[in-house]
């Protein structure tokens, strides 16, 4: 008995008549808002051809909490506390951004002790944020073990910070004009212990994930973002630096006491997911260096320049201030009309701009690569929607 | 051993001359339900880091309570841990997710936002003031965000509710929702010590407790007090 094997094209023509072509048809798939690897409630509308992504359109608003509008009804002291809930993984840096903007606008000078403590906490928080990202990236690519390792070390650092701050996630530590509390007497000692603990763990991270063949295969040459596109789309932070643009506010426009620390800005080469991965892992080492250098030099002084006053008034005008969070440049725009409440408070959040780089990165690639590429962007959705 | 009769669902009855093992299937079913809750990975904002990631990690380890099998699909989950603010645009999706979950389904609302709107309660034009405006909530866990220990406290509260709540005879009947707030002045060591005890205690089915709790119908009492033979009248079912 013989079997006639006809071509796929003939089969399709026989089955569906002349009006159907054998090519695959384009179709739309909704990814999210309830999806395990969109890290929250991001919704992506994907136009697919087979498994190839033709278009990737982010749809926002599923966690829009109108933080900017609420801030218009609050005084500047209270505005700070809403910012932890934006980018909750770099909450101290968010607090600092608003405090910095208010201080610059109102002309409040803070002493160097405050600046030192702020800088140290910002770097510790950056490490913490990258630890979580590292674990979650592994989980997105199908490995659960990195998640356990990342969370394990994050908890160690969390304990150190919790002793001073009193909270685990939404820290509310930095205020306009100073800090919420002075550092705990154990703080310096425990941070030193943590640095001693965490340096060998970074090598462990390398053994587990960085040098892993599967991870390299899934990240290398995937989601390439050219430096031109990155600058065009306004990407900042490790996403921009992964594309080879050495732009870091800590280095280019130093704030806090970053000018007193000696550190390098890791920069990628071709801008694929691997470069962004490598930049973040390297940033953890650099942050450890910064903390180590600053830790012994914390000068004595008050932790608050003047008594907490909720009636900070800012002269009429428009003010803009920015700093580098774990994900990029967070800008704070204040329009003031001489009252103690802002007339308009706008945040230029890093994640919003980084998100739109997803489409040029992933166009024409497989949908499986989209997960790795999106994970390498390290998105925090409430920061996008605010 | 006993025999299963049709008049009292789940009750084992005395065999004349033999030993008696009396229990209720409710007890075992509820114990099984309470000890293997499968949470849905529904994290909208900040609380998700504490509720789903930190608790899933090695330090806190949700697996101790048998609730670590986090499922991204609502059809495979029976516990909805609301982690993060619910806004008006997300509300219909949340309702859909809840309705897609298989019965019996339980909801823990964690964080100030899902209880009342939290920091976004005033002047916000998008926030839903409390998730219980959309779906029924069993346990409220306050905090912004709550500590993982506090979620465990809420989880144990829910387990207690499940164990004492639904019965085969009255399916769907639940306890009223409760707030699972940790008492003031409690330290981390207290919580951890208490949990250690609970973990041993709660993972054992107390048959004697089940027997004590069971209200015997009058007919059965008479039977056990000396009358011989199987009860043919069938009188006295229903507590």
C-alpha cells in the first residue's frame, strides 16, 4: 500500500479552497494583565505571525493610582510618602528625588552626614533591587533556584536596613531636610558584615547563572537595542548603559556624596539582553565598593537640619530635579504657586521610557525571547502607571 | 471499625460488639482543604514583593503552611491573595479572575489598599476603596505592606475558618470575614515561636476534638447507650 505525500501547500489548498494561502496568518494575543512574567499588571498586545512577534503594544493603566493628582492636595512632606509606592524596589531613591527637588527649590541646605547616609542607603537599596531582579530573571527563564538565592541574600540586607528604617519595603526614610531617624548604632558594623558576606555570593551568582550555557543562549543576541534607539526613546539606567552609552547621573552630575567615592560605570557593548544583565550584576559590585568607601567616613552631625515642618513653602516657579534610581533617571517636576502644596507635581519615571524600548528590541523575534528581553528591562509597573 | 450509614453523612457508626471509630468527613475534608491552599499569583503592586516573593523565599517559606504552589492560572488556584491596589480599570479583570477560580475559593486581602484604599483613599479618581466592593473577602491582613509573618497569621486565620466553617450538610456557608491583625507589642520571636507550635498542632487531625464537637442526634445516643442492632428507623438525623 502506498501513501501519497503531497506538499503542505497542496494540502492547504485542498482543505480551504483558493482564497486561503499556505502562509501563516497574523493574529493578536493579549499578554496580561494577569501574567506571571509581566511583573505586575502590564498588558501587552502582541501581533504574531506564528511565533514571531510583529508588533508589541503595551497597554497601560491597570495600576494607575493617580499619585500625581493626589499630591496636589498634599503638602511637600506628605508627597514623599506616596513615592515609595511608585517604584517600591528603590523607595529610598524615590524619597530622595522628591526631597532633593524640594530642598533645591526651597533653598534648604543639608549637612554632609545626611548626604552620606542617603548615599549609603541608596546604594544598599540598589543592591537589594538588583538582587530581586536577578532572582526573578532566573525564574522568568524557567529556573527557580536563582530566585531562592536572590531572596536569601536580599533578606540579609533587608534586616540590616530594617534595623535603622523600621520597614521592610516602603521605607519612608528620606524627608525634605533630612532623614526620618538617625542610623542605628549597629548599622556600620552590620553593613560591613554584609559586604563581607555578599562579595563571595556574587561569585556564586556567576557560577549559577552568569556562566550558565542556557542563560547565555537565551540572553545573548536577543533583544538588541541600538544606542541610537535607546537615546531616542529616552531609555536610562542599566538599559541605556547596556547599549553602550556611559550615562550615569551619579558620575556625570554627582549629587549626594558620589563625587567622593571612586567607582566605575559598567557599560555594555551591543545592547542585547546579556549586556543589560551583565551591567546590573556589575553594578552590584560597584555599589558594594561605594558603600565600603563611604561607610567609615560618615561625619558627625544632626540627621535633620531643622525641626520637621509640614509648611515648607516654595517660591513661585518651576523646578526640576533628577537622580539615578536602580532603573534609571527619576525626574521630579514641581510647579509651585507659593503655597505649601504643589500646583503640579510630575514624575519622569525611568520605567515608562524603558518600557517602550521593548518593541524595537523584540520586533521579528520569537515570543519566548520576549520574556527574557522584558525581564532584562527590569520593569516595575506601578512606576509606569503611577 | 465502624460502618458507614446513609442517614448521617460522613458519620461512622458503632458495630455491635466492636470498637468504635467515630469521626466526620467534614473534619478531614476541611483539614485537607486548609492544608493545601493553592494561591493565585495575583500581585498588582508593592505588596506583591512581600506577599508573593519574600514569602516564597527560603527565609519565610510559605511551603511550611502547604500554600506554596502558586499558580498563574485562576482555574488551578483556590486562594486569591490580593496583593496591591485595585484600580477601576483592573476591577472587572479581578472579578473575572475570581469567578474563574474553582469552588471552594478563598480570598485574603493584604495591605491597606485592598482593605480601604489605603494611602490612595482621598482625592484619587481611580482607586477602588477596598477590594470587598468587587469580590467577597474572607480575611483582611492590614499593613502597608504587611510583613510576611503577618500574612502567615492571616493564612492561619483562614485555615482556622476553613476548618470550622463549611460542612458537607451546609456547603457554601462561611464564617464572617475577620481582620487578622497582630496584637500590639508582639515581637518577631513571639510570632515565630507561636507559629512553630501551631505548625505542629495544626497539622494533626484531632479526632477526639471532632468527636467532642459532633452533636449526636438523640436516636444515636440511645443506640450507643445500650440498644442493640442497626438503627432502622432513621430517626434523628439533622443536628
